[in-house]
C-alpha cells in the first residue's frame, strides 16, 4: 500500500530542499520561461522489479504541478534492461531539479523490491511467508517497507508501537520470559499480540507455557528449528512461528521446510544494491 500523501509530501520536500539548497544554480542560469518546456523519459539500465514511480511523480509535481508524468509500465513487475519506464513533459527546471531525488528514490526502492522478489520466489512452493524487519535507513523506513511489499513480502511491525516483541535484552532485564510476559500483558491494549524471541528449546517451552502468540526462533540451526516446530505444534496449533537470523538465499528453502509460518530478514533491505536507471531527453 502506497503511504499517504500527507506522510510523503513533507519527506519529499525535505529531500528536495537538501538537494536544491539556495537554488539550482546550473539549471536556473541556463533556462528561462521561454525555453523551459521539455520532454523526457526514464530508461531501465538493468533487469529488475520497479518500485516507487508514484513517489517519483510526486517529487516532480511538487516542482511543477502541471508536469505530465506517464508511467509506461506497471509498478511491481519485473522488466528487462532497455525498457522505457516513464515519459514526462514539463518545465525544464522542474525536470532537472527533481531528477536526482526522484531517481535516487526509485533506484533504491527498486533494488529492494528486486532483492525481495528473489527471496519470495525461493520459498514460493512453501506456505511460509517472508517478512521484513526494523533494520531500515532512518527516515526511509516507510518507503523501504513499501518496497518490500512491492517485492512480495509482508511488513513486520513498522515501529515499536505496532506490536509487542520480547527480545533477548528484554528477557535479561525482566529476569525471565515468564516475568516479561506477565509485566506486559497487563499494560497493552487489545488487540496487540505478544511475540517472544527465543534462541533455545528451553525458552521455546517457557514461551508456550506463558501463552505467547508468536514465537520467534532466532539464530537456531535447522535441526533446532525442526524440534521447536514439533514442540510448538503439539502444544498449541494457534501459536505462529517465525524464524530469523542469518537468512540467506542459500538457506531460506531449508528454513521454510521446517514448517514455520514466517521468515523475517533484513537482507532484502540491507543487502539490496540500487537498480540502475537514467533520465534522457
């Protein structure tokens, strides 16, 4: 789901101001109102999944509300190098001043969507779903998580207020999983659920006994995951199971084969290279 315009516009204005500073000296010195109208297009320079074109359109239309930005392809589809993605027509100063911000965003988001699609396709034959994490670039989380959706993943929590996740440091601070769950259960609103991060079978058993809604198997071996899944399924079929930690394209199928419900990884964002695009007149 594309983030709301109310959220996006302030972000885009900030990024445009960062790039423009006190003015685009090069463009403003060359072009006048009389010679400012121009047509342009975007060219894909390597194969990949495209994400962020509606956001790029907003960038340009903040600079020229009459600028025509026509998508030639469908957001979220895989295209080959050489594909013309967008055609544009508008004031030259808007096209050139908005070019870098718009291209940067779409190249970054398309890289994430392309990487995410690889992970999703690797487990397409299993009922397991891929989810992202909070390992995102500060200020870009809402867009990076939009890109993982475009790639076929589902979002984990957007922030600390979305859900309860009891991690290893919470357990250490509280003294035990039991104590952490007891403290939290009386202080969260309905319908928030409680997820517990576990790294051994003893913790898995404790999370089951104290009625965690979701149990994360963190950095476990494949053998440990299989044992944990068996224990959890035999105890409570309603508990969802998530695996996380050191997930790669090489091992993601093995993880999915253990019977878990979700695999969470930061790799789709943190390891994604930008997808190369350019704007041509």
